[in-house]
């Protein structure tokens, strides 16, 4: 009678786990991973309780046997889900590899160079998100140098479009210098003479004497994340590439603005900010109101910098200046900012204290060798296409700039 009960119990368990296998077969790979994690945590908890009971001499054998049975059940459940997960994962990997090969092979059939680049970018993104190697034809279409060994280096075309393309969302772009060179070291002045006395600006001469006549760019790492849903990933090449590149460009622009206008820079990034304090700070010029302070800052610049000077300030500050100067005169509201302040004005919300100077002496450099990889937000299930880049912002000559500030007269 006992053997019959045990046999019936075993058959019932097997049938139950067969039903579980059928249930899990309809799940996505992501759902199966979540289920494995949940049951794995429960199994770990039961194993801990069982170990504690086993060394507890006061514990009843019935409790230990119950925990043993619970552990056995959870282990069987975990094995069932894992089997289904591994099978589905292998199936998807094979499918993705086949699709990737077909897409890469189709690159040779595209005559339009622009369309070929878009398709190659889409394949690079999809392969990265699915943790597959990038096809050689894809890298070749994106201008990658095969002598580097490929690896994870970002192909030149993607690097240029994401890092080097001017971005409207960063007001410094188009005014500051921008390069993409490893271990960049450049002279602070674009020309020299055989006589050091040619530097008429004493502030510049003193700065060069204290800091040297060259500037070396460092490597400061940052990451940009572009969220990619499964729908976008499986959508058209054009939509996928536009979505990812727009997200990356916005991230790069945001990082540039953040470091350049930081009032409290991160440790190691102090030199990147126009608002750096201490003995390396940009000179401040004051006035009883913002209009007079900006005018005084322009006048305080040496003529070598004043000629090409521009003003970075917030739109709110400019509106306040117009409000003060107009005094009921409507015509001033329609005047161009350059007519009002005497120099071109670029509006930037980060420039909380107006910055006046020759922005050719502000220089962003991206070290080549960006990395691209994938990540996943477990909470939302959204995949992340991640670019890791190294860059530096150097203000080559602090004497080429002034910061305008209001100091009320007593």
C-alpha cells in the first residue's frame, strides 16, 4: 500500500511539472529569466532555513522533512524553467545570428552609400544589443580600420556622427573648438614670435609663465545610455538609427554643457568649468547692473580677444536688461542682442553669470576609442545601447575670458 502511494505521488509530480513546462513554454525569454530569479531566491531561502534547522537540536524532524520536500519541489521547478529558458535562448541566438548574417550579406547589394551606412549602423546596434559579434562587412561599411582588430571600438562613422556632428542642443558647439584626437597636446597660442615681448597682454604673458605655453588633454570617462524597446529594435533601420543617434547626441550635448557651466564641478573636472574658483579662476568684472557689468567685461578684454568676443548668458538675464534699458520704449525690444550689448549673444541656461570672451580658446577633445555595449533596466525591461566615451574640456587661456557680475554700490 505504501509503495502504491509513493508511485502515485511520483506520477502526480511528473504530470504537474509537465503542465508547468507547457505553461512556461508560452513565456518570453525575459519572463523566464524573471521566474528563474524569483524561484532561485525562494530556493536559496529554504536552503538557509534547512541548514539552520539541521544544526538545531530542538527542531522537530517533521519540520526538517517539510523543508527538504519544499527544497526538492523548488529545485524541480527551477530545473523545468531553466530547461525552457536555455532552449528558447539558444533558439533566439541561432535566429538572430541567421538574421544578422542575412542583413550583413545584403549590404553588398546596396548601391546608395548613405543607405548602406544607415543599414550598417542598424546592424551594429542590433548586434550589440543581442551581444553578437559585429560582421566584418558592417565594420567596413562604417569605415572601421581592420588593423585595430575590431574588438569593441566604435567605428569611425558612428563616432563622427555621434561625437563630432554639431549639436544645436549644446550652445557651445560651433563656438568652442572640437577635436577627436588621442593624447592631444596643443599650444595655447596659435602663433609665436622669436621675441617673447610680442605678447602685449600682460595677463596672458603672466598666465603662460605660470602654466606653460601648451595644454594637454586628459581622459575623463562618461557613459551615454539610449533606451531601445523591442519594437524599435525590430523596426525599420532608419527609425532605429535615428532613435539611437538622437538619444546619444542629446546625452553628449548634456554632458558637455554640464561640465562647462558647472558651478560646483566634480572632483577632477574643475578645470573644465568656466566657473572654476581659486587661483585658476577666470577674472570677474563687476558693475552696478548686469548691462554695465557686461560692457565693463568687454572693455576689460585685451584687443586680441575683444575683436572675436561673444557673450554667453541666460535669456532671462537678457530680458531683464532689455526691461531696464527700454523704460517704456518698445523699439528696443525688436533690436538684435548684438546691437544692444555690442557683441554677439548666445543664450545658454547654464551661463548663470554672463561669460564674455573669445570662445576659440574653449576646446573640447574626444579621445578616440569609444566603447559600445548593452545594458538592461530590469524594472522596465528596456534595453540600453550604451556608449562609453573619454573627453576633456580645456579653457586654453583664462585671460581670453571675463565673467560679468553685479555688485551693488553702497
